[in-house]
C-alpha cells in the first residue's frame, strides 16, 4: 500500500473519513434531540482577509492522514469566487520525510460571521469547520467540530507559550473533547533540503526549536 499521504489513496481516505462523519450527522438528525451533541460556539465575527495566510498546527485531534504529521502548516487564500483555497503541507513520520500536501476547498456558511466553513475534500461531501477561538491579536486559533472528532490548535508561529497552550487545552476540554486524543505536532524550522519551505515561512519561527 502506498504510504505517501499525497497519494490519491490517502486523500480519498481523508475524504471518506469526513464523509462518514457527515453521514453520521445526517442520520442522527432523525433521532432524538438528546442524542445530538451541542453545537460548537464560534469565536464571533471573523475578519476573513486577516485570517488568510499560513498557520502552524501546534496540536490536533488528527484525521487519519495527519496522525504522524511533522511541520504541519495550513495555508488559506481567498479565491475570486469567494471560496477559500486551502493547502495543508506536512511531513509524514519525521522532519526528513518527503513533503505531502492536501488541497480541500472551504466555503463560508452564510450568517455565521465567517466563523463556520464547509471543507470539501471530495464532492459532494462537506465537513464542518468551526473557528471556535481566535486570539484578539489574530495569532492563535482553535478549530473544532460539533461531532468532537477532530480539532486543530494553530498559530502564526511554530511555538506558543505554555500558558497559551494550557488555556487552549482547557477550552478544548470545555467544548467536550477528550484531551487524551490530542497530539502535539512536532515543529522545527527552518527546513533544509530540496523541498524545504520558502525562507519567508521558515524565518517566522525560531531556528532549530522543536515543539513536542
């Protein structure tokens, strides 16, 4: 089996994982209301233009393809049609592993203050993506889902202060997540080698530091 997360088979698995979650959510709507998990509250109004750009993944409740991600970076850019082009870049299993990428497309749900997106990995399935927390300075964000299956703590730099990390974990737990499922994403910058990230990205983070 191909072990490269950029391989179409891996991208299909990611899409199917979100599709299964979407189908489960649809099925549960026909059941008793008590069976539904509370909706994730949002961070409020999000300045979409300011939110674009690169985000280092500090920690996550990972999807299957990113379960062993190193140097994970999520990048957003607005398309002319108003949707959000997304590039998830990481190395699977180590800092020296080849670069892998995924390219879902986000659509902002109307009436959510730009805080709830639908991420599409495979048509016609869309995955809920909720900006649950956004620091006032725009340097940290917490992404969650109403199914409490996946989550991402991201920052504009590869490392954050321990207090900020603990606050994010407390918030994630308050939202109903099991913190035992959280994985710290190793980050070490700048990168080296022929597939290294551009210097402007590498220079954003402290040289040689690793977050674990």
